[in-house]
């Protein structure tokens, strides 16, 4: 039958007349345990290499405290509880809204520590949870759905200020039962009639859902595309008469799930990164799973070990594209497993070239650095292997593979130890990095933030400046940002960021 064009009022009548009686918070986060660590000021507790998150209860906090909620306490992050105390909510949300989509991996780890840290809120915090919502939005842009969901559940998502964020994250995670149950019990949590209709139907209250849909259409509260989606969700038999609407713009988590529920799923490749989580629920094919995991691993939203597990899950099914990366990673894994220097000499450059195509160099480095340090490596392979280790958390051991003999190699080794020398710098960027490591004071541009104890703002200002500088290899901004990061005690972050800028270049 050809597409049947109906008005939204007619659709509502069909649903209303045809409806029949038919049809937890995370306690631990695997992702978190593999997020790169961040080391803060020497007089503060060091960051652990991983973290076990205590069991999370969904109990709403008092409004003035909700912006203080976090998953990582001070002893884990090393970030002091007064991180945000002397700032304003507007200033902090401005920084968080401007975080880059693809940070340097060293800075990505720092952003996660800031976004997930327990810390006192600014003095102007209010019941609207603006800072927490900005943190949740930033995590979602990075694709970090699981920690964002855990964060809002710890705060207590069943409040008008947080429910919409909770509901969207739950939809992206694929388990909205708790959020829907809360909305069904307390409709005032959200003004979004689409959410209420969806949750009522999901709970089996089809008649009430259809009644609300009919009323919303009659008053023009829903556009036709949403009305069609909800109608098809309430009465699946209508799919024989009415084609699903085209991909909506924008694609929201609810629209995405409705398309999925009516048997017209949307592809995630061209959607924001957080939607890639849908391909990791065990319902997508191997290729889609790998591509989703690659997108999420790029920002640390999925652990490298999970991506490696997908790469090595089975033999590749075809050639080209993602399958070449699968073959390259499998060959590297096999060569290291066999301690075969000849095979490693062939596999390592191919794996490196493959991951560079998808900006996963640091992920590969962290996955294989320890094994490279223990492997037999041919002389010709040592420079590449050393640089890969220099990009990993074991960067200080890169010289175990290749003792430095050129100015560049000496510079990399000295940056890894925090003592680069001017004699080894050959470019303006290298000179800027050397100058930054010679300084013990924050840059003048950040002095006001530093002197007024706005530590969180100082860190965000320096980190975002360094991210911008990394895109264009800007020496002056690099010197400024690295100086401030080191002055506030973020030595490990500064070293790893400098190594990544030197080894990966500006084309990121």
C-alpha cells in the first residue's frame, strides 16, 4: 500500500480508537578504571591508577548541594574540595560549554577528572543545578554516557532540574526503566509530553498515553513527525498503513529510541558521539560495534581494552576500511604474543598507520606499551617503538627501548623527565615547551585566577588554551598554558600533553 497521508488529528483518532491492553543506577564503571590518571599538586594526594566507584544510590541531594556531587572523591583525583568555591556558576559553565570536541588525550583525562570530581559548588549555586547540568552535557558531548548517567543518578535525577538530563542519558544507555517509572509516578518532573507519553506506554498504560497524545495533537503541542512516531509506538499495526517519518532534525535520544522501537532504526555514524553507545548493546553487527567503539575510545568514553577485545574477537570478514585496522591490530597482538622480532618489525608500522587514521595513537600506546617494553625489538623498529611508549602512561621508560642520540630524541626524553634543555630545541614550538618547563610560576594571563584561588577556572583556562594551541602548534599559547598547568601541580598532564604535541603534530 502506498504511503497514507493523514493529518495529526486523524492519527490521534486511529491510536485512541485502536489502543489495546498489550504490549539501575550503576554501582561501578568499567570505563572509569581505565581512564588515564591525572596528577595534581605535589602537596595533595596523588591520583590512583584507577578507581572503584562506591555503590550509587538514587537519593536526591539538597538543592544547594546538588552541584557538588561527583563520582571521584578528593583522595582519588587529588583535586581539592575548594576547586569551584571562589568561582561563579556562569564562568564555569562558560568554560564547560566551550570544551573542545576532540581534546588532546592528556587533557581529556584532566577534563574527566574535573567533570567527575566531588567539590564544593560556587557560592551562587541554586536549585536549577546549572553547574551539574553543564558537567553532564560536557560528558555527553564526549560520549561518556555511563559516567554521566552514574553522576546524575548519584545526585538524584528525579527532580525537575535534572530529570530531562537523566531521561536522555538513560535512553542513550538503553535502560530508561527507572527514569520512566519516576516520571509515571511524578509527571511534574518534565514538561515534555513526548517523554510522558512514551513512559506511560512503556509502563503499559496505553489508554492514558493515547489520551495525552490526542490532546497534544489537538492543541498543536506536538509536530506531525513526533505524532507519527508516537502513534506508531503506541499502535505498531499502523506501520502497515503509515511509513515512519524521515530522520528528524535534530535527532534526540527519545526520537532515536522511538525509531528503534518501531523497527526503523537510525544509523549512528553521523549522529553526535553519545549515540554510538547504541551500537555497543550487543544488537549491532561486529563492524558497527568496532566503529562505535573507535569513536568513543577517541575521547576515552570507552576503555581501550574494550576496543581491543572487539578488534581481536574473531577473524575479519572482509578487507578495506575498518577490516584493515582489525588485521593490523591482530597481527601486532600476535607478534607480541609470540615474541617474534621479525613479525613485530612488520606489524608495528602497519598498526601505527592504521590507528593514526582514526586518531587512536594514544589508545594503542597505552594498550601495548608494557608489552613493547618486554618484547624483542629489531634495531630498525626501535625508534617507532620508543615513540609509541613515549605516548603512553609509561612515557618515562621510552628510553629503555632507544637511548637518545639525536636532539629530538634527547628533547623527548627530557620532556618525559620534566627537564628539557634549550640546546635540544630546534623549532619555535620546541623552544616554547622548553621555556614552559623552565618556569615554576603560572603565566601572567592566568595570574588573577591563581591569586584569587579560582583553581578550577585556572585549570580550565590553561587546558582549553593548550587544546587550541595544539591544533595550530602555537608556541606562545603553548608556553602560557603549560606553565600554568605545571604551576598548579599538573606535572604529569603537562608532560604527556607536551609529548603528544611533539609526536602527533597539529593535524588533529
